[in-house]
C-alpha cells in the first residue's frame, strides 16, 4: 500500500537505448521518464508532510490552520444591565470586538465583562432592549 511521502522522492532517468520508435505496446524508458517528471512536479507542488517549502500546498494549508479564525454575529442588548451573547465560536481566549448598528447603543457605557467557552457577557448601562450591535470573534 502506498503512503504519502514524508519527503519528495528523486528519480533517476531510465535508459532509452532499447526504446522502440512507434511501438505503442511497449513501455519505453522515455515513457517512464515522462511519468517520473510529472509525478515529481506534482509532488513538489503538493509538498511532503510537514513541508517547509513555502510554495507547497502542505505548507500553505498548515499556515492557514495555524492562523487566527474570525467569526461574526449580530445581537441586541437586553433590557437590563447585562447581556450574554451565546456563540459556539467563542472560547475563553477569544478576542471579541463590538460595533453598534443602532444609534442608542453608542450612548450607553458598554464593556465586555466575561469571555468564556460558548459565550461572552456585556455589562452596560440600563438598556431599552432595542440596541443592536454586530460583533467579531477572533480566535486561534
């Protein structure tokens, strides 16, 4: 069974001295060499596991997976002095950014008093319950 390479293989060219010109039923050295070259080019682009080659797909995918992820949502302040926003994308080490979409939101004092797995809590001056806002969650 074949396995994904941990390094890009190198191939040696096969002799073409016994190739038969025009013979479509034989496997010639030139045919093998062409396949090896195409395979090597594809593997160079894909990359081996844990590739350090910045142009390989393996390297680029690893960098994407290691990067920060951004999620967004919309909510409304509760008619009280605290609002808990439930969002499965939130973790205790997330960064949450708020921006108002209702004029009355801007008149209130609002801060994020808690960020935990699955939610964040806003503490704010007394709200009417119609102050909408958008939020962005950034997490590793």
